[in-house]
């Protein structure tokens, strides 16, 4: 059974940091492209960051470049999103996605709120 579980969200002040984790099971994690998405109420879902199977290539949305870092540990079947210098506009539900060809698995998401 495929499971993807995000954790690490919470409330943080502007300028602070959060580290999200996404733990996967039930499929061969190391051969899947992993991505983080986010969505704010009333807005479309946004692709935040992507990391290739081996972790050698990462891509980021312009809105988070230089502040967010995606990484993965294939031995732990986990992908991470380190979020620094957070702004109020980063307040969103964050979820991760595993993709390989036509196969896509999504987690339920973790809320990150940036407020003073």
C-alpha cells in the first residue's frame, strides 16, 4: 500500500524557518522524481521544488529560489524541504508528490503558517 506522509509544518514568525519531511512507503522511492507543491486558500496549486531520483538536479519556483532547499535521502525513503527566510506569502498547505511516467502519488499535506 502506497503511503506518503508529510510532517514538520507549523507556525513560524516572518524570517523564520521550517523543515518539512515527506516519508514514503509502498513503492520504490529511489526511482521516483519527487516534488513539493503548495496551495493557499483560493489560489491555484504551485510547484515549489523538484528533485531527481539521485538528487543531483533540483529546480525551484522563482518565488522560493535562494530561500528553499529540496533534498532527499533514498535510504530513508524521505524527501525534505528546508524553508528559510519565510514570508507571510509562504503560508500554504504543502504536499509532496512522487512521479514516474504515468504514476503519481500524493501526500495529504502539511500546513505552514507564517505570522507574527
